[in-house]
C-alpha cells in the first residue's frame, strides 16, 4: 500500500527528469552545431587563402604588377603544395627570367625563394605579399600582382591606317601615323647608330608612328619609324657595307612571319641608348618594310631605391617589355 500523494510525487520526479534530460539534449545539440559552425567557418577561411582551384589542385598562372616601382611578372606552377616559378623584371628588354622554388604552407601562404624571397597569398584573383632580400633582411617591399591580361591582346586596343603599299598598318587607337619626307626619315641622333640607305629608287614612303607612353618616364626619345621599299629582299641591302659585315643580326618569328632584327645598345653612366631595325617582306611580295625603333633609357637607381615607395624620387619606370611587345605586334601586323 502506497502513501497518499505518492503518485503525484512520482509524476513530478518524472517531469523533472524529462526536463533535465531535455535541457542536456539541447545543450549537446547546441555544442554540436557550434562545432560544425566553427569547422565550416574555418574551412571557408582556409579556402579564401587558396586559389579557387583548392589547396590540393595544381595550376599554371601568370601574374603581373609592380614590386615597389619596378614592373615585374611572376609565372607560377603549382603541383599539390609545391611551387616552381619564374620571376621576370620587365624594366629591361627581354631580361632573363629568374628561377624560384617554394611551397604553400598550412595557412595558404605562398613562399618562393630564388632572387630574394616572395611571401603572400592569392585573394580574389590577386597575388598580394612582400619581397625580402634575404631571410635575415629587415627590408621588405609590398607588391600586388594581377592575372596577366594585357589590354593590347584586345581588338579594341587597335586601329588601322592604310599606307602607300595598300597594306593596313595596325597601331594603338591612341596613337597616330604621320607621313615623312625622305630627308626626315631615319634622321634622328639615334638613327646614326644604324645608318640606313634611303635610295629614292627603292624607298617609296616614310612614316612616323606615335605610341603613347607615360609622361615623365624613365624612357625618353621613344621613336618608331617605317620605311616602305620595293625591290629589296634583305635588311643588309639597306645597310652600309661595313655595318653589314661587322654586326650580326637575328631572325624572329612574329605572328608566323620571318622578321630580321638588328639591334645596337650604347651604354652611358646614367643609362643607355637603344636602336633596333626590324625588316620583313610584305605578303604581296612587291613591297618590304623597315621599322626603326630608338629610345633612351635612364637607370632608375640614379633617383634612389626603386623597390621602395619612400626612397625613390624619380620618374615613372616603364614596362619595357610591354612597349617592345606593342612594337613587335605593329611590325608583324603588316
């Protein structure tokens, strides 16, 4: 026989037990959800530091931008977490690439070593980080690089001008072409580094081609000229005999076209003078074309440390490879 009130007390204890169990279950569920939330958040944060392909995926990419004031380019290949790269300083023409090797750490940070040390991460398509001279160097210089996609690969960058041969000369839409008298063609100071015959029996017309470059830049006297010839099938027919024998040229393949190139450089204490001749046969066979490119280049270290935003007081440092690539696209466009 149970005492009076036993059932009510038993029901109250059962209710309290259920309530305690319910609270514990809710707390356990909240803990699980919190763990899942933190894990998901950590995974998202981790992925943000990695390229879109994921931390374990390989890729091959070009990045371009500036290290301090210097225009540079990085070509990076990734295999799992191992990296190989090529570092190109683009303030000089066709400067040799520098090999780099490295890895991606657990935080998604890139580490590349070769000439100096690059550290950084890929964020929203940009490669951001710092360059150090060495492991124990106190100097570090920031950089932000973008995926390489030059505007001169777009058709909108170009316009066309018809010349005497009937061919269309492709030039930047912000540039212009001016017809020159025979005495004006190849007559500048830099042209004397490469004297060219201007026999009126072969020379049909001359043009000056303007390519806009940054005002107050390291490059000055940037000049591109074009001579249109008939009856000429080699660059060396247009050069004095001593020049033709003393200087060896090279053959470039630009846009599937054979182009003869003869280059000359004259160094000074503060920079250098450059002269380049490009010669190619027209597609129609009757005409040939001789381009002369000349410019002066000032050594940026004359003005301070170009790696530093604070220690450099000189003019804009041009991407010389960009300028040369544009010139060679004009040459091969005929």
